[in-house]
């Protein structure tokens, strides 16, 4: 199933769609720094004060604790920095909350909304929900319907990330109803597009379709052709999933007509690949190959690995269907290599998790071993006391004394067997740890090799000498780290490494 291209959330602005587009695009190619900059430009569209200025504002706020205007100015400045510096934004939001006037309902609601969003961008979803719900209750008390709708949209986004589908859909619909009541066309169109993409993620195509159509209608009425093109792209993907290929082709073609190649080449790659897939399903192989190759070429040009993977998979299916098995094999092999590169990161994470699990198990084994040692110690003390007692009462019962000695020896053997078993378990665990560490060094070395290759490819495209030198220097440094991990992988002992 073709997934919606745009599913993530910028949750505190009506300019959701372009931000969602860029965030999803850039997450797939691991360019989060670029994502931060684009979110800053699209979602905020203004210049932020430096943190030194925010600190100055805090100093003024401490001196004039009743100045609500000053507090809200700090609140606005914090919001400008959510995605650029999320950790610092959270620290400032917590600091602002500490000086908030809880008697001023509107001010306290705004600050809790900001704090909730700060927790959201730092992926602390429990605290995000807690503060957003508090903000929602305060805005409801104030009767501020616009803010209520915005907070509901934010809550929907948090629950969407947590994959609580029904809860997320519930909040989206409540938010949408309020925006419709307020007749805010920007927000109505954006929430419709958000909700459609969210439902499409879970293959709820029949439910998603009317939301996309409503968003398209509003964007068209507002003359917003760019957002209209983005929505048409998602709706085109939905039509492919429904098997309505001619409708999908028309939507994809309309999408790339509204969005220029220079503005967003990835949209053209996705749309042309979708058109090629639709023609293939309609058995129009000539047009199918043309568009699939166009999408493939654009994906290569912009070096977008996720879209390139999709294009190679469809080209492999196309050539298999046309019985050109050599080309089908070539593209299938390329798709497999791309798939492996995406799986590497997940495998590395599994190795790290396994190592953490080993550390926990090791501690539990140490605790168990210590408990056994304590039990042995207690047993020895008890035996000494018994022996002393038996020596004093030896005249009264040699038979009882013999029985106690036998019992004591039996328990000692049992505990010795336990100790031996624990020793074998720990030895086995240490071997597994060594294997895991070597595998991690091997994975890191492979990833660093990929990075050096990518830097080499990029440096060949750079004309500016300073940029070229910087790329080469970065490549050299990464290569040095690669050699260290390679040496660690080869060494029998991982405790030390001669770097001379």
C-alpha cells in the first residue's frame, strides 16, 4: 500500500502542510538539521531574539512580576525556538512556568500550551499531554474558542505520534468542528488535510477521501495553489490504493502543474512515480516506463533514498511484467541494497538494546550470586554452632551428630553446584557481550564507510574550493574513526588499542 507522503505534525500553526511535507521528507533522509531550519522558516516566518535577549526579558519579568505583557513576550520568543533548539526551549518554558501568574487564567493557559508543545518536540509525550489538557481546561474556562481549537489540534498530533489512532481522530474532529464554527478557512483546510493523511496512514481510505476533497476545495477557493498541489498528491496516492488509476493520474499531473520542479523536485519524483504505477496497472506499458524512469531519475538527482527505493521496486515490477528479466533483476538488486541500508540502522539499535539487556541480566546474576554467597556464609555459621552444640552433647547422641554432618555436607554440595552454574552463566554472558561489542564496531565501521563514500560523492559535485576542502577534511576525520573501529573489530582484546 502506498502510504501518505505527509503525516507528521507541526501542531501550533495553520501552515501545517508545507511543514509536514518537509519534515517527513527530511526525516526519511536523516537531515534533521535541515528540517529544523525549514520548520523555522515555514512555521514561524519571523526573526527570533537571541537567548541573551530572552535572559534579559526574564530579568525584567522577575523585577516586574505583574507585567503580563512581558511574560507573554517571553512565551512568544520561546515558541520561535521550538524546533531550532528544542532542549533549550523546554528549559526556558519550565522556567517561565515557575514565574507564571496562576491567577491570570489566560496567561497561565498560554504558558501551559507552550510547555506542552516544548515537551512534544522533546518527545516527552506524557508531560506534553498533561500540560496541553491543563491548557485546554483553562481556555475552556475563558471561553476562548480559537485557542481551544488550536490546543485540540495539538493534542491530536501528540496522540497521532503515540499511534493512538481513535483518540487522535477524535481530537482532530473536535478541533475541525470549532474551526468551522469560527469560519477560519486556513485552519479548516489544514486540519482536513491533516486528518485525511492520518486516516490514510491506517488504510481508512473511504474516511480519508472526503477530508482531502474538502481541503482541496478550500485551498482552491483561497487561491493557494501550492497547498492545493500537496493535497492533490496525497489524494492521488489514495486513489492508487483504491484502484482508481485514471483519477490518480489526473491528480498527480495537476499536483506537478501547481508545484514547480525548482520549488520541490521531490514532489515531481513522487507524482511521476505514481503516474507510472497507475499506467502499469492500466497495462499502458509505454507511458508507465516513461514516467517510472522520470521518477527514478529525479530521485537519483536529488539523492532521496526513500523515494529511490520506491522507484526501483516499481521498475523491477514493471520489467518483470514486461518479461525483461535482466533489467528486473538489476532494479531488484538495487532495491535490495537500498532496503539493507535502511535496515542497518534498525539492526544497530537492536544490538544496542541487546547490550543493555545483557547489562541488566548481568547485574541480576551478580545479585543472585551474592545472595548465594550470603546463604553459604549463614550456613557455615549455623554449622559451626551445631558442631559446637553436638560436641557438648556428644555423650547424649552420636547418631544425631552424624546425621547433622551428613545434612550439612549435602547442602554444601548443593550450593557448590549452584555456584558452578552461575559461573557458567556469567562466562557465557561475557562471551556474548564480546560478540555484541565486535558486531557493534563492525556496524559502526560500515556506517562510517558509507558516510565517507557519500562525502566523496558530494565533494565531486562541489565547485567551491573551501567547501571542497571542508568536505575532504570531514571525510578524512570520518575515515580515521573508521580505522579505529576496524582495529577494534580485529583485536582479540577490546580493552585497549594502540593508535600510533
